[in-house]
């Protein structure tokens, strides 16, 4: 989902020089890792699902995009996490499956919560007037200069948490097409993956160093932020699945539908 910002724009593209926020030797916030119990999976990260588990599995099936999805996604209630069988799926032609594989097989722990309540480092919270939250322990300029408060960080043992209220997260894109819940899940997971695994900020940015008070950019200065990573990945997914063309893009400028 697009979020406006007050940063200056260059040719319509937002930039931020990271060292202006953190100094010449900035340090990223630490990301916690949690091992899976030995009797329930490999000692790596995994994807937790909470809230309406059945709805979450349904939306992840939409991402996987296979007719036998029900047998491929298995939920383990002991750890509130899923396993996915990717046998026979070509990730080069299935962006949804690729993203799901990247998240499930990451060294970090992701959480997808479908419902109006979610866990945070400050305890259980309600979405309230919000419809979507995408919280992580990673750096997030310019909103948070140094450290995020506990209320916008995921709970202990989780590196990124996405919560979506399916009853209120109803949007149309700039062409008036209704955005599906699966599209929102895809966009938010892709954004979280870029923030956590790829260590990118939300917005596009430009790398550089302060030299005698001047900003010197790198030879390849422009870097795509987590939001635009998700935008581009959705475009790829839609090109692979023509049936999605009639639905709205989650990475577009969205208008929220009235709840009435």
C-alpha cells in the first residue's frame, strides 16, 4: 500500500541518504532469530499464522496458485506455523510461490495474522481504525531515527508481523478495481521480506557517504526500497497470472471502501 511522505522528490522518486539519519557508521537494529523446536521442523525461520487460521491458509493458497494447494500447506498448531511442499513448482514462473518459499525458508521468523487483534512487543493490540500493520525490528527512516517503540515492533521471537483486518481492509485501486485480500497479503509479505531479509527501508533510497560535509554517492546510487520491491513483485505476479488483471493492485494508490 502506498504511504505518502514529506521527503523531497526527484523526478517523482523518493530518496533518502541513510547516513544522514544514522551518521557515517550507523548500526542496524538487531533482528532476533528463533529456532524451531527440533521435533517440529528445521532450526530455521518459519511463517507463523494466527487469528483466523483457515482464512490465512486460504489466502496463502492463492499465493501458491496450485490446484492441490490444500495438500501442500500444512499447519502445525503446536508452533502456529506452516510448512509448504514446493515439489514440482517452478519459482521462476510463479512469483507467489517464490515469495512464500523465501519467507518460509528464511533465517527469520514471519507472522501473518488475519483478524483485528495482533501481538506486539508491547502486548496484544487492536487494529482499531487501521486495517493493516506491517511491523518489524528493522530500521525505518525517516519515521524512526534510532529505535522503534515497543508498540510498533513484533513480539519477542518474531522478526516481522503483518496483521490484516479482512472485514475492514477493503480497497479499490486507481482504476476502481477491488483489491483482493490475497493481493494485500502478497504485497505486505513481499514488503516485510525486503525489510527483514534484504535489510531495506520502506522508501526508495540513495546510498552515499558524508565527505567533508558533502554527500558522495556510490557508482550505483539508486536503491529500491521495500515498498517498491513489493510493487514490482506484484507486477511480475500479475503478468504470470492473467486472471488477476481484472482485480486491483495492492501496490497502487488505494482508496478505502466505506464500511457501511
